[in-house]
C-alpha cells in the first residue's frame, strides 16, 4: 500500500507550481527502495530452482 501512496504523492508533487524537485527526488528514492525490498521478499519466497 505504501508504494501506491508514494506514486500518488509523486504525481501530486509533480503537478505543483513551483516544483519541489528535492521532495520529488526523495519520494522517488523511497519508492525505489520499497520496490527493491518487495523484489527481495518475492525472491526469498520463490527460490526458483528446486533444491
């Protein structure tokens, strides 16, 4: 849920005048961090190759 919330915040921030570039960069960095954590969790749950 937090990932979708960050997407919404980024869209809102990008539409504001004047743009707050620092805030947008921080939000995108946080979103990327969450995406990486989600991917790591998926890989740990699905090992891919049988043991």
